[in-house]
């Protein structure tokens, strides 16, 4: 396997089958259905991919047809993805947290003719959307579904992965010979500023060049081993995991372990001994807390050493250096760090953070305890990886590293980060206006503000657009949530926040007319300050927020809210002349109140 394989591969399926032919009976996809981890080999995966691809054609799917996947991370997700492309079709990943309305939008907007679902629980939200859609004719169930007559056909996964494997492989080989790097591979939906999720058209070359750049970094900075292992935890419907957690391991010829759950993640890491793992900042915060608490429980030397490591990380994050830090580094190297590395399986080369900004203090903590942590930067519209910290260039946690090989980045006159290369999308699905807004002469306008440091590393300084990116890397459109809130009779104005946070919170201005009517009915003063302190009034507004939450996905729900002192207006500089809310002004005024909703 050579780096040139990526430059020469015409499509993702060809690269996968090349790896499968070379690795044969070696293990590839791992799950833990019981007490032991169980693997599916490369050749068995390829067999199922080719058979499923031919059955997709047999039920009537044509080249270019879209097929949705609604599934938790498991071997069948990878098999389905590769089979859809091997059939000449286009994968449409969908989040397992989607509501019926979310699924309906994805199905209708993409025109998906089929959907693959993993289990009955996820089918409960998908099938009503399938029924209401006017395009989805087939549902393929990985696990048995009990449903009555419907407007669609249901197919059993096991049946569609059986048959004449050699004939299926020959048909796939002939078909993919005509699939090029510019052909569409998948449509990944990401929230747009207007509210409705937009489908990012990811072509084969877009993902392949991302894989090539990532593998180059791994090969040059860490060494490319024959037994690379990845632990897959983030949703495969997210572009970050789809590329870095699935296609990069395929490119490396590595193994993929599918984590059981967040609760079992620490144990899974120790068991599977991954060499690489892609995560989001929130996970680092969880792991940091658990590591520190374990040391505190052990007490004695372990607790003291952890305290020293935490102090060292804190000083590095703040730029304060102690004369004793060099000696402390030497002490931690043979004592604390080997034990920590053992908890991560003992083979870990690096944890790569992406999807949302990483607090530098968290990064410095992991560096202090002996775990290499690299921060990356990207967007779904760019494959999604644009840059990543590299040890060879010097890891600075306040930066997101230099651009990947094959990626060109420049800073516009207004400070916006622009990206060019094969990794840039060809546009949004069926949305030329949105495409034109971010693509100009092949350059992707990221909406992020940044600069290069002296070593060519990108430093993100601000976000030009209003998109909320939570601490798990999920995108949430504030305008969508705010518009739904203000449709309620109880709410006159609203602003929601949640950037780098675990959930969405809101600032609410009650509707004046409704509030006066409520006060009259209750026989209380209509003075707004008094009303806001009235628990029954708060409960009435809470009920309005809860009504909105029923139509929002898990990541969009408004968990807590506070009242604003007065309406947002042009006069108090909290609205523009065009009556758009000025977020930075409102945050300046109510920052402490909003922070209290998160407990600080």
C-alpha cells in the first residue's frame, strides 16, 4: 500500500476493494455483541458489499439514486455505505436523533428512493417519514421489522447479502470502472443559517483527497503500521467520523472497532488498544474528569502526581512557566504517563479533536499526562478536514495546525478563511443560491475568521456566520430555533446560544400583549419585572418552549431559558436597522445571566 494509491484511486469503492483483496481474511470490522469482540474480515465485508450492491440494483435502484442510512455505528453501516456506492447510487447519512420531520426533509430534499434502517426503535421515527414522502419506495431492515401494509416495500438485510458472490463482484468491478473522482459519493446534511438542513454534495475525490492528506500526516509524523486500529464512536452520519473514522482506516488498511456506548468507552479503549481515534472536545472533557477522579480515589502518590500534571497543564495554558517544570516533566515520564497510556491501550499514537473548537487547557492537560492530542479544523463542505496540528510543525493548542497536503488556504481581506482544492464540495444539493453564497471561483468561503502564525499554522479568531457548533461538533441553526420560539403566542423575541456548550439555552422576551392578558386572568400586576419573578408565569412560558422542543431534534432543544430585561430594539442597540438581532451586543449585556444557566 502506497500513498500513490489515493492519487490514482478513481473512487472510494475501488480503494476499498483494493484493500480487501490485499488483506483477505484479516479482521476488519469489530463489534462486541457479548463478552468478546467479534470481527468481520476484509473479504467477508467485500462479499457482503458486492451482494448488497447487486440486490439494490435488482429491486430497481438506478445509477445516481439516493439511499438513506439510519443506523448507529456498526459493521452494517460501513457495508451499506460501500454497497450503495458500488451500486452506482449515492449515500445519504441521517442522524439517529432525527425527528420524523427531520427525516421527511432529508428524504424529500434528496429524493431518496430507499432507506436502510438498523433496528425497530430507529424505524419508529423513520417509517412515518417514509410514508409521508413521495419518493421512498423501499426500506431495507438490518433487524426484523413488524409492520403492516404500506406504500413501500420492506426487504430483509440477510436476504440481500446472500447469493452468488463471484458474479456480484464481477458486476461491481464493471460498474465502478465508470465512476470517477468527480462523481457524487454522498450527500451529508448540515444545518443551514436559514434553518432547513442543507445537503452537502461530497464527491469521491473530495473524500479521497481528505484521506490522502490525513494518511500522509500519519505516515510522516507517526509511522504507518500494518496493524492500525481505530475506535469509532462519533456518529457516522457526521462528516468527520464518516471520513476520518471510516474511510481513513480503509485507506490505511486498518481495523475499525465500534464502541459500545459512552459509558463503556473508557473500557473499550483499554480493550481494543486503538492506534488512532477521532473525537470531539466534549469527549475530552469527560475523559479528563474521569482520569482526575480515578487518581483522587487512589489517593497517595497517584493523586499527587495527577495534581502535578494538572498544575503543569494549567501553567502551560496560561503561558506561565515554572523553573521546576522541566524537572516535573522528567518525573512524570516514568511514573504517571505510562499508567495513563496503558489506560488508552498502550498503542495510541494520537487523539485527534475536531468538529468544534477545543479549549487549549484541555489539550495541554492531555499533553501533560502523556497523550498526544491534535486539534483539527474543517467543515462538511471541505471533506471535512482542512488542517490539523502536526508534531513536526510544533503542536500549539491555540491553533488548528497547517493545511493538509493538497489543500490551499488563504486569508481574505476581511480575515475570512478561504479554502481551495479537490476537497471543496461542488455545491449544496438542489440549492444553487446557497452554493453561490459560499463558493466563488472554486474557493470555499468558510465563514470563519483567522490568520496564519509564523509557522504556517491556522489560528481561528472568530466565526463570521452565526451557526452554533456545540461541544460535540453538531451544527445548530439559531435562526431556526428562534423563529420557532417566536411563533408561540407567549414569546415576542428570542435568542439562543450554545457554542462549545453541551446544550442550547435561550434568552426570551415575553410577548407584551399575551403577558398582559395572562396577568389580567390571574389577577396579578402586569408589570414585566414582577411577572418574570412569578413562578406561574415562568411555567407558562416554559410550556411554550416545551411545545417547540417537541418539534426539534435532541441537539436543538432549548433546555433552559432566562428572561431579558426589556425587548431587543434599535434604540438599545440590540437590533440592526433591518431588525436583525445583534448577538454580540445581547451576549455582552446578558452574558452573566446566560452563563448561570450552565451553572457558571
